[in-house]
């Protein structure tokens, strides 16, 4: 092979590599993605746990039963 043929093959391969690199996401895309993930993570960390939800439901039910009992006990007649 001559030197010109080898250089032409190298240029062809470099052109293919450059085309592939152009299709890769830019660093700005990664920064945006990182910000979106951080935002979603922040929202998810504020969601109450199942234990907290169960405690809220039980305490509300007990408080409601106590109010009904008190009204029936002292408000009747």
C-alpha cells in the first residue's frame, strides 16, 4: 500500500469517528439531567414514609372516636 492510500483510509476512519462524536450528548445535556435528577430526588425525600402515613391515619381515627365518645357521654340527654 502506498502512503496516500493509507492516509486516505485514516481520513475516512477519522471522519466516521467525528460523526459519531457529534452524536454524543453534550456536557450541557448532562448538567441538565443532573439538575432534573436532583429536583426529583428533593421532591421524593419530602414524601412521608408508610409508617408516618399509618400513624396519621390511626391517630386521626382515635381522635375522632374520642370526640364521638365525649359528645355521646356528656352531650346526650
